[in-house]
């Protein structure tokens, strides 16, 4: 059993060499220097305990990761309750407000009421997956051992342009088209609530992959 893991990153000095950047005594390593939207290549080597002779294993196969940002506690109202705050458009920057009118051309999806349920309605070329139960939007060092999240977008067949019911604890993955390019995103629903005016609202965390056609939905390079 490994006592620790050494982590290597390719190209720190502008070359194709893997340089050691750190170590971890667990099965995860968070590279805090990484920037969103940039692809990184990592390898890992296991180090045995002193009782086992302090061996160092061969480096692992290369792991490619493209990090992207997370955003938390977003609120979207049902289209019936507040049409001007029922739409959503995934944004690359916190400076851009993702909440838009549900009937606007900018909206990639909106929240609607269907009987007693709330549903996500894809708009335009947007497609969405069925909900997948998860414990968090993303997992990393410091997360619970049983943390569950969606690490990457599914294959083409996993998406549909039909409405899906909103359920607390579920993560939904989106395929959206922006400026002619396909991007992937996800939201994790905390739950539905009724505000002080009796309007239905959904609270969720979300993430958007800024690199076109990149399925990775990791928060930042988490090497396992």
C-alpha cells in the first residue's frame, strides 16, 4: 500500500518533460496554480512506506484535465412566478449575470411549472441529460470519502431536447451552443423553495466548461 504519491506535470519549463510539482498522502492532489480553460497533463508515482522499503513505482499513464469555474447558490424562478428571472444562460465570467428572461433569445434553458412539479426546459439548441443523484457539484481534497459528482459530460446519446423534472440532489448536464461552438455545463440542485411572495424558486450550483467540445467538468486539476 502506498504511503504517498508524487505528482508530475508536463511542460512547466516550456518543454515536454514531466516535472514534479508536489506530493499527497491521499488519493487526490489539487493543483492550485492551474487556470480555467487550459489543458494539463499529469502523471503520478506511488511511494511505499519505510516498512516496505520506500519503493517508488513507475509513473502512471498520463491524465489530461481541463479545469473550469464553479458558481454557487444561484436562484431561478419558475416562468409562471417571474418570467424575467426564469431563464438561464451559462456565463464564462462572474461579471456576467446568467439570469435572463425566460422568453429572451439569450436563454439556453428556463424553469417551468408542470402540475405540481418544476421542470428544466431546454431552449434553442440546448440539450440536457436526465438527473443523476450526486452529493456535491464537485469533489476534491477535503471532500467526504463517499462524495459523488459528475466529472465529465456523457456521450452524445445521453442528451435530449425534452424537459426534465427537477429533483433535489440531482445533477443535470447540459450541451449548449454558444457562438457556433458546443460547450458542456452542469447544475446541481439544492432544492426548490417558495419565497416571501409565494413564488417558486430553485436553488442550485453550476459549472461551465469554457473550452469548446471539452467534456471535462472537473473544478480544477484533481489528480487521482
